[in-house]
C-alpha cells in the first residue's frame, strides 16, 4: 500500500472516530471560552476586552487543543496496542502519524480560527485581521505537529505532556533570547498574529518547527514496537 | 535451557517437506530489555494448522508478533515467505493477524473496522466492504456488523478480530489465543472456519495455553516454554520420543488386583497404582505392556470397561515437557 493511500485511509478512519468521540465536544467547549469571555465583558458593561487578553486566551486554547486531539489520538493507539492492527498490515509506519495529523490538524485549526473570529467580532476590532488568522492558523498546524511528535514519545501521557509542553515550556522558550525563542511555536504565532510583524520569517519558522516535530515523530514511529 | 526433545529427530510440525517453507526462523531471539521473550528459536513451518502451545508468559505472543512484523528480532533471522516481516511491508499483505488483546477502535462499527483493515491490507476500496461483509459472515457476525464495537461482548470482539484477520484473504494466519472468551457454539464455528481456511491452503499458527483448544484444531503442535520451542511435531510422535519415560495406562476392570499381580512382575513396569475401579500402570515399554495386558485379560477372562492412556492427551505431553524444562520431570 502506498504512503498516500495509507495516510488517506487512516485520516478517514480518524475523522469517523473523532465524530463519534468526546474530544470534539470538549474541544468545542474549550474553544468557546475566549468568545464567552469577550461576550461576558461586553454584557457586563465593561466595554471591550483588551485585545492582548483575548489573544492570550487564544494562545491557551492553542496550547490545549493539540494535546486533546492529536497527541491523545496517537498516544492511545500506541498505548492501547490498537496500532498492532495497522503495523501487521503493509502500512508504512509513518502513515499512522501523518494520517492522524492530516485529519486532526485542520480540525484544530478550523476550531481555533472560528473561535478567534467570533472573539474578534465581539472584541475591539470587530473582525479578525488576516495576519491574526495566519498566525493562529499556522500556529495551530505547527502545535498539532508538536502534539503528534510528543504522542509518539510519551504515548501513555501524550495529551498531558503536550499540554504542559505547549502551555509552559513553549511559552517560556518564547520569552528567551531570540535564538531560543525561534524554537517556540507560540512565539511565532504571537509575532505574526498579534504583533503582526516578521510575517515571512515567522511563517518559515512555524513551517520548519512543524516539520521538525513531524520528523521526530516519524523517526520514533520507525523504532516503536507493538 | 536445553530442549528436552531432540528436535532434529522430530518431523516438522508440517511434515510436507515438498512445500516451500512459510516460516523459517534461525537463532531467533527477542529480549525486552533484560526480559527474555524468545530465545534461539529454530523453527520451520510449511503449512497446515500448527498449534503453538505454552503457558502464559512462555513466549507465544512474542513469537507471533515477530512473525507478524510487529517487533524486530534482537538476534537471529526470521523469514516469512522468504522475506523479513518487520522490514518488508509487502509480505505483510499475505499475513492475517489477530492479536491477543481485545482493544479495537470502539467508535467504529464492526463493518467499518473490518472494511478499514481490509483496505489497509491492500484490498481496493470498492472491494473492501464486500470482503469485510463476507469475513464477518464467516465469523457469524452478520447480524451485529452495523453495531459499534464498543458494545460488544468478549466473544463478539474475538469474532470481529478474527474477521479483520481474514478479510483480505491472507495465506498465512497468526491467531493469538483466538478462542479465549468465546462461547462453546461460537468456538465450534470458529474452529470449523479455521480448519476450512487451512483446507483452502492457508497456513495457520494458533496459540493457546488451553490444551483442549489446540486439540480441537490440530494434532500438529509446537510446545513453547520460557522462550524456547521445546518440541514440535505430531503429538503422537512427540509421545514416542518421550517414551523412554514412564507411559501411563489407565485400566478399569472387574478384578484389578489380578491384573496388577500379573503386571507387577514385568521388568518394564515402573509403577502400579490400584484405584477404586481399576489401576494405573506406568511402563517404559508401552507396546510390550499392551501385549501383556491383553494376554492377561484373556487368560483370566477379565472384564475391561475402560482402557486409556492419559499420555495420549496433549496435557500429558505438555505437563511432561514443561516439567522437564523445569528440571522436575520423572
């Protein structure tokens, strides 16, 4: 079976499982928090929420969603040994990670962008800027690659480790000097999406970081045993 | 550990030496860190149904996972149809594997699961669903195929798992404890189906730690214990190899003491135990003992109601071999 065919089949199965599981509902609730916050501030007469606060909330959503969706999907298959069904077939091992990423990363990205768009509608700007959508969108795709990679490294606690990594370590990295900050997904998502600067280099870094984490995950997949 | 049976003297588990080997393992070992999975296994399988028999933790699942290409050997070589199952993906198209564990993608229906597995095994998408329906029907799961796996009983999960293993029509099946948790009716159906697959040309390796499960499927066995194949071949051939050790014969008759007295003098008889309804004789020369037994029965006109050898049962072979491996054999 070709890599492409295997990736597409695994992606399709992953979407069916996602549709029937709880992650989508939980993710939807988490993604609704920034919107609800913006609405609550507005209804309470407090005026419009500071954009920085709203973007900060979105970054928290961005840190949680890849763990909830991608890291858990990858980690559970390894930990529950259902991956044995796949690896006993002529499926390239990497197709498991790539198929799940292909199915789940766009979902996470869409949920994040929808959440941010609604938040901006009730927030200070009234509509999301293209730069913010680009920053958060690419940030979500890269963060999902981080989640996938971590899911292969620590399958048993993939979701928790992914959330902790993106919520703390990645944010701390982003506050470091530039050479280290460049390794932070949230740093680049913020530069592009909130500060709306360094778009091209930031896009390059996010694409590079996403690819790096996927390669880490693929290498790990080749070594794993069911 | 030294094998208790001279395996070079035992015909292959599938004695059809004209067929090319399906499995060839040489010096095959697998460790999980410091824990031994299998050790220095040399094994050839040419076809038919082969029962992989051993207690829990003996290394059956490790050997099956090695053959399924799920794990990489630590040492030695394993070839399935001449190819390395871990490195060569193409050979896995010919393998059907049903794991021991029950985990599956519970959110899917049985039909969705089996269809997906058929597709991933290389069946073209339009043909995958009919193939899955056929496999589920063979496992008696047609009525439940649109239900989600999540709500399945253990037996239904087993049957669904077996359907995933056969849907792509592999010619080499690896079934790890396939009858565990299955009710007697389903068990009979599954046994019949596995036999049909073998008659159709598939090579089937079935593991179990339950002796009567293997007996129901085949008399060709490989006994595995502490990571080593202790013996392989037809259970009766193995029995012959261990005939140098006492062979037990149970006789139930109307006057057991007369029979015991006649046999006690024979030098090949190691021990006689008189029970309520008969006696248990242990002999080192079974054929001679059977002859003398028949002569005594005729001479004294004894009425024999039961004559059996517990050692012809797999459990006796298994008990003997594993006891030998532990060093406490008689």
